[in-house]
């Protein structure tokens, strides 16, 4: 069986879409406005995190002056009847987002691991270390796209 | 050995290395060129800080990805990671974290060994130069990326006759999550 992968976004902490890749997207009402599409996705994830922080059990108040913002609002995936959205968020605020066919929790776990590896192996090596990359600007390195494509397609075939 | 110490060691072992002398001399050549170009040591200090800031914004992702550290619970923990993992990974030196204020928001990094300053003697015309100021910028940039706004300053400098180089690091505030301007309501 092959897992269907739909599309992939990288956002920085301010919500700038650094990268977008699409494999299959049958229905896209915002096809002619990709900026708006990316903003919708980031806006949703941002709000979900705020909501998660408010709703999660335990006190949200940070007691010491140096306490980092808490991570209780962090979300790794959600599903609708039709698809699952996976998110890997780094401590530096980057978000790696992948939409796939609806999948079970074991597959979700595997996909988290793949997204972590897109950060640690691809992003760090091909974007951070690239002297031509300006933080906050879209990623234009063609080999990043190529490697990412190979990684995601390879992953989809394993399921 | 503490957990962060072990983590720092293992991250350091996994990284590709370059010759330390080449690195030290390259940095020296850079500072010397800046001094020649800008002529004013205050401007050089500011430039080094700015360059460090840009480096820090990038280094943080390398550190997070290689070490697998998710998030620190307090500024004390952050300072421990900075010294034992960050400085170990990138400069193979581990400054002591000392001199905490009561609230746990200010501390001093004390360098027994600062690889940037090997072979350096400051001429009298550069008395005001903060030779290692790039480190302050790196700390500021890297910590800003993980939601901590800090101020850093070299408070004692081995190049100017002090026993050790020391950087005072103080937490100004924790940066809240915020979306960019594109997301503001019109």
C-alpha cells in the first residue's frame, strides 16, 4: 500500500511560508492564490496552539522570570474524515507541515520522524549552511526540493 | 558528568572539524580588516555584534537539530546548555556559568580558554576594541530564536590584562509567539 501525500509547507516563526511543495491536490479552491492558502494554514496552526495552551490541564502561569513559554499547546497532528495534517515544530519556531491521506497513530509517529529528519538533515545542511540564504526569505535551493521530494516519496512507499 | 556535558561531548565528536589555528587566524584577519576599514573601534564593536547576531540565528538550528534538545524549562537550564553544549560544539571550550543574580535572570560566562584570542595582542590604538564581541552577538541571535531576548556584554577581557574573559548575559524578557505583519487584521 502507498500512502497518499498531498502537500508540504515550511513556515518560519512569524508565519512566512519559506517553502511549498505539492504532490497531489485534487481540490484547491485557492489554487490561484497560494499566499492566501499558506496564510490560512499557518493561521490555523497558530490559533490551535493558542487554544491548546488555554485548554491544556495544569497551570499555565510561568512562575520564574526566566521560564520559557510552555509547550503544552504543541500539536503534532490532526485528522478529518479525509486527511491528516502533520506538524513538526522546532524550538526555534520553524514549522514543517505535511498533509497526507488519513492515517493511524503508528504512521503518524513515523511521519513525525521523517519531518524531524527534513529539519535535521535537509534544512540544516542545505538551507542554514547555505551562505546565500537569508533567514525569513523563501528557500530557493533546487536541490532542497529534489532531496525533499525523494525523501517524501520514499517514505510514502514504505507504508 | 552531567547530562548536558555528555550531550556536548557527543555532539562535538559528531561534527566535522577544522584546524583551530586556521580558524583563529581567519577571525583575526577579519577583525584587523574591519579595524582598517572602519577606523573607529566603536563601529567595529557594533559590526562584530551584528555579524555575530546573523551567525547566531543560523547556529541555533544546527544546535537544536544535532543535540535534539527540545526546550529548556528555565534560564538557568538555558545557560547550562549554552555553555556545555553550544560552546562545546562550536568552539570546543566550556565557559563556567557563574555569578547568578537572585532572580535567575543574569549570569556571567567565564572563559578559561577563548580560542578566538589565541595569538592576539591589542595595539594601544585599539584600547576600546571588544575583540571577541562576535560572541555576544551570537548569543543574542541564537537565544532570540528560542524566544529569549538577552543582552550580552564583555565585562572583563583577558586581552586587556584581566585574568579571564567574561561575558555578562542578562535576560530582558521572554518573547511571546507572534505572527508577522501579514496576519494583522486590517
